[in-house]
């Protein structure tokens, strides 16, 4: 295994695990403040899909070389990720949590309705391409599109109810 491949895969695993810790902490804090979760029934499916995506990267990509151009694109996406998480702060979570406060409209949310989902779409394509795993990018793009269709629909319905529309 090449060092660059090992570092890349290690980064993805460490990042996703740390995000789950942050999301769990933020979710608990938001729920304690009166927020509530919607769409919980699809959450295990989403976690399973993302776990399988990571497993495919690990088991199919461990002996692949890093494509440096794709890695550069991935690095740019990480800047976008930091911007999103920094903007949301304690309101960022992996679940759909409805909190009776105004929506965040700063940072990337000023320009895009669902920047985090845009980021995930890009990462699901770009990360496998870093390792030349075109089929992983293709299959999980389709699976993620189906997941986001459900997830964004649930989120938009709840938000429109909050807005009274």
C-alpha cells in the first residue's frame, strides 16, 4: 500500500468517525433545548449506505495509487466542508433536527439551499476517483441520489410546515 493511499483512507475514516461524535453531541444538545428529529426511519439506511461506501473505498482502494488531480479537488471540498460546519456550529448534525429558531442564512447557506448535501454528492464522486474507483463513484452516486430524494423531501416538508406554507 502506498503511503498516500493509506493517509487518504485514514483521513476519510478519521473524519467520518469524528463527525459522528460531533453530530451525536450536537443532536443531544439540540434535543435538550426543545428541538425534535424527523425522518429518523431513513437514518439507519443512510448510515448503512455511507458505511458501505467507506468499506468499498477501504477494501477496493487500499492497493490503488492516488490520482493527484482528484486529490486536489477533494482538498478543495474539505475547505467547503469546514466552511459549512463552521457556519452551522452547534446546529450541525447528521440527522434532520428541527429547531424553532431562524434558519442559518450565513456562509454557504447564503448562496445555496442545501450546501452540505451538495458537498456530500461531490465527495461521493471525488473520493473514489482519487483511487480510480469509477464504479464506486457511479453506484454510490445513484444510491445517494435516492437517499437525498427522501431526505431533502422530509426536510423540506418539515420546514414548509414551520414556515406555514
